[in-house]
């Protein structure tokens, strides 16, 4: 009996050599982790798309009758239902919509078809509102991260003093306000009181939102209010915990400057736990866009969604909610990858 057979006889186990896939997983654990998260994200998006499809088709009222209004005769209703494939079974419509979405075709807008608009494709109709919302969101994101880091670090360094109390209590108050309440207060202060910024963001068709930056100030401040309040408190807690670690104390005793201690030790090590916090804030920000765009009459994807729901334009509702769901899932996947990259200890657990 060979040594290997004796080992099997003693332990009752035979260790097989890892296959090609197993060797690749051990060789590139981070790539396999990213691949698994991407696959999980796609599966989640497919499930979310099916639930969104069922929810939008469960909206009360007949879509064709609502869109046609007073002109809704039985013949016109039947013709529009057939043109929009609303007379087909739900699962068939979902399958066709999913195939079209993969190809970049999100269907036709019922409102555009009734109005005789030559460009009735939902993809083209939501293109400009989506661009406007992306501009608003990117400006908010660019401002969110540095402001939250500065306020959170400032409060942590001055823990127990006036600066810390000011940041903490103001963040608590602003974070407790809904977007429409906070936005209304900003309008009362900066428009009614000071006359600095317009209360609405009326962007003419074909014009870039950046053509008049003043119209973006109040919507951006409204979006930042709750998000910065939430993130700054989390950053403060992370930096405060890190500052109490022994290695930070040793760095200070070694004569390293306080600025370098904050940047190289405290803030960098506090960022990893804050990544998920920023991810949640970004998700909340994209959800708040709907309310903010409606409040300031901003021609973005949020206002397009409200109008589509009001008119029972199922294809447009489905397209907008699908895009928002995709953004939510992408933020989650990206946050997980960043956390693994930022914390070496987590990378060792991927093997």
C-alpha cells in the first residue's frame, strides 16, 4: 500500500488536486470576487426588473383609456392596446421588453404615440431628462464627499468642544428634515429673504443645465442637506475611533505632525467603514432626486417619472425605474469592491 493510500485509509479522505477553475480562484481571488458580485448584481437587476414590470402593469386604470382621454372610443382603445402590445399576456410582454432592453430599446411611449410624436421611443424621450439628472447628481456627489470628510474630521478633532457640538447638532436637525421641507426652507431664505437664487430651475429644451449654474444651487443644496448630515456623523465616529488607537498614539509620540497623523493614519483607516455609508448616501441621493426635481420644477428623470405615473405611461415608468434600480445595484457592487480594496485583511479572506 502506498503512502497516499495509507493516508486515505487513516483519514477516510482523498484530497483531489484543484481543477483549473480552482487554481484560477486561488491565483486571482479579487477578480473572482468582482466577477461574483457582478453576476449577483445582474441577477438582482433581472429580479428587480420583473417586479417593476409587474408593479407598473398593476397601476389602476387602463393605459390606453387614460392617455386617449375624451377621445377614448372602443376602436381607438383597442388599436392603441394592439400598437403598444398591451393586449398580449404579461409574461410575453415582459420577455419582449427584456429582449428589447438588452438591445437598447425600452419600448414606445403611449403619450407620444397618441400625440403623433414622430419620436415615440422611450429611449430618446428620457435621454435629455436623464442627462439633466446625471449633471445634478454628479455635482452633488462631487460636493458630498469632501464636505462630509471635512466636517466629520473637524468634529472628531474637536470632540467635546463647541465645533463638535455645532456640527453634530446642525447635522442632526438637517438630517431629520424631509427633502421638500428643507428645500422649502432654502427657497424662503435664499429667494424670498435674500433674493439670491431662483426658486425653480427652468432649463429650456436643448440647453445645458450648466448654462446657468445659479439655477442648480438650491436643488444641489437640498440634495446635499440630508446626505452630508448623515455622512459627516459617520466620518466623525470613524475618525474618533481611529484616533484612540495605540498606533495613532505612537505616531504622535514619535513626533509626527498632527496633520500627517490625521491624513496618513486616522482618516485613511476611517474611510473603509465609511464607504458603505457613502454608498447608502448616494442611493438616498438618487432617490431624493425625484422629490427635489418635482419641488424645483427641474426637467430631470424624477419629474419625467412623476409625469409618466400621472399619465399611466407604463413604458416610461418602467424605463425610469429600471434605470434607478440599475444605479442602486451598481453603487452597491462598487462599494463592496472598494471596501475589499481598502482593507487588506478582507482580501486575505477571499482565497
